[in-house]
C-alpha cells in the first residue's frame, strides 16, 4: 500500500469527489451536445477562450500578465487539492481534526489557505450515522480556497431547490444510497458562511501517513 503523501492525498480526493466528478462529466457531455445542436461556434472551448482573450488584450481592456496570474492562481493555488490536504491531515492527526472542527479558518490557515472572500468556514463531519449535504439556495456560494470554482450542477436551480426538499433523492442521483437510519443534514451556504465536508476515512487506509 502507498504510504506516501501522494498516496493519502489521492485517497482523500477520491473519497471527497468521486461521485461529483462523474455527475459533472455527465453535465459537460449534455452541454456539449446542446452546443452542437443550437450554435455555429467552434467546438473547442480552449479556442473560444483564446480568441476572446486575444480580442480583449488587443483592445486594451485586459492585461495579459494579469490574466496569466489569475490562471496560475486557480490552476496551482486554489482548488480541490487544498481541500484534500486538509482532509488527509484530519484523518491522521486527531489534534488537527479537533482544531478543524472547532475553528476551520484557523486550522486551514496552518496550510496557508485563507479565503479571499471574507467568509467564515465551517467543517462538518460525515460519520456512520450522519451524512452532510451542502447547498447554496440563493446563488452559488462555495469555498473557493479549498475546493476551487463551483461546478455547474452546484449552481443549477434544480440542485439548489431539490437538495432542501429531497436530499436523499439528490444523493441517490449521485449514486449514493443511504440507509434509513442515517441522518441527512443539509447546510445552506451564504456569502458570509461556507462549508466543507470532512468525509469518513475509507477502510483500509489506516497505514497511510500524511506529510505536511
């Protein structure tokens, strides 16, 4: 078994996002088909982005260096890899887990992860008896510093409404069928308060170690 830092981070990412990735990929496929049916535009998103960037730079509306810095931030400094580090540390370090659940902002700051949106972070823990579901019923508030930009499905009106009305049904569509004795708790993110779920540690990972 891989006991390196890479190994446990890979496990953390898998536990936190496997179902999300599958659903997001499906949504992208649907969007792709829709574009082919109704738009006469290039099919390659990268080509469209590059064309738009070149036009804006040519007209002096944006600075290319500023764009490069922005891309670098979202490719290398924020995103799910940060959340995976937090989760992996909490799995192997009980003292850190206690700090994380008590004050997520301070605990995440130990990694240098500080929200630029001025919001307060709260970490909620999944257990054998409790499963947590996060939604933003008003818009798409999301913990960018540790999870990156919100996926398309998270911002959709059906997800935002049905997560409150029928959370078990929503989870079932993601491929997760919970036992009846498992309590589902729904948390509503706002501009001032955002959430991160601490997944249960998968069985068989007890020997994995996390290196800061």
